[in-house]
C-alpha cells in the first residue's frame, strides 16, 4: 500500500526526496514512492484515491504546492502566509489533510550560511514558486524573468534594472526550452543554485563566468529536516 509519497510533476525519476526520507520512513515500516502527477491531473479526487490506498504523508514539489494548499483543511501559520504547501499529513482524527511549507526554513539556512560572500547586489534569475521565499529573506534583491530576461520585480525602493553586474546570482530555474540566459555583461562572483540538479544550467552559468558555485542542496536538506519535524509533531497530536 501507499504510505508515503512524493508528488512531483515531470520529471520525477531524478528526485532526491525518496532517498532523503528513506531512513525516517523505513523505521516506521513504510515505503517511499515517487509519483508522477502532472498539474492538470492533480485533483482532490486523485488525492482521495491515494488516501484510500493508504497514503498518509506526502512531500509536494512545484508546480503542485498551490494545489496542496487548496486541498488542506489544517494549515500551519507558515502555509497560510505563503499560500503554498509542500508537506502533507493526513489527520485521521479530523479526517482532513494538514499541511505546512518548509521552503523558507531551507532558504534561510543556505542564505545565512553564505550571506557574507554573496554580498550585494544580488540578482535572482527565474524563481516561479520560490519567489515569495527568496523575497521574504532578501527583499532588496533584483528579480528577473528567465523567459523574457526582463526585471520582474525588485525592492520597493528601487524598481529599476541594475546599472552594473550583480555581485551574486541566485539561480532559481531548471533546464527548460524557453530559458533565456542572463545578460552577457553580467560577471557575478558567486552563483547560488537553488536548482542544484547535476544537469542544472546554473552550474554551466557559474563555470562560464568563472564564478564560485554554491549548491542549493543545503536548502534541500534543511527543509527536509523541518518536514520530518512537522510529521513527528503532527503524529503526537
């Protein structure tokens, strides 16, 4: 039966999440599965069907975090604020899904670990669902669209493009067909890659610019630890 699932849009096979939580769920006698679930197929009925198969815990990846938020009846304060859920547990006492979001915990951890070297100005390339998280931690960063290359949004005090190269680039996009690369004039000294996959274009961008590459895996591990804490505390209630 399904006991714990990673919900993910395409692709799914390369995800680190099943391995990350394997020991935690093995100790519970539960298996970990990665499930391909395109956004257009994500419905409350599908979630209910998986619940009938025995699903109790779930980690959610983009672009399904908004869907997870919508189906939750028990939301943490963090999830309410972000309007996004990446962690689910079924509350059998109330018969509802409870959820939280651990992305902010993860990004705060990796940013604080490298805050001094990242310096300023900082440009965020791409972002999608991670934009609210990044902006909450570094509101003065400049946010750029990876599709148009144009300024998406920046700090409230300065909505103009940077006149010079950013000191650091936070890479927040995977390998997509419509990816536009940052301006050739940029020569960042650091690239913090929130995509962190082995084939991430953020790695290539860092190498091509001679920038120091900082993997976002720290963020991944930090948010996963908070996921486990959420599950443990929810089970005690």
